[in-house]
C-alpha cells in the first residue's frame, strides 16, 4: 500500500512507500496523493517515507521539495 496510516506508541504516522519506484509519473501521482492527504489533515502530522531504490532526478527532487 503506497500511502497508509500506522500507529506507533500511541501516535498516528502517515507512511509513504516509494520503495523501488522507477516510473516518474507514478512517483508524481503518489506525491500528488500525499499532498491531498496533507491538506485533509489538521494539526501536526508525523510522516515516514521510504525512498530506498527510488529513481531520482532533478525534476523529481524539485517536486518533492514542496513537501518540506
């Protein structure tokens, strides 16, 4: 499941799984889904993101920087 919620020590964490993603459009689609989830959340949000083995290029990095 690319984006899911997990509980750890009484805290809710949004887990974003990009592991081994190579298709740029799929990465962009998932980033857009993350943005929609962020907009629906009020208050603080803990996020854990796994990007091991994910394709990376300047365009992807630029889009990702919006989530700081």
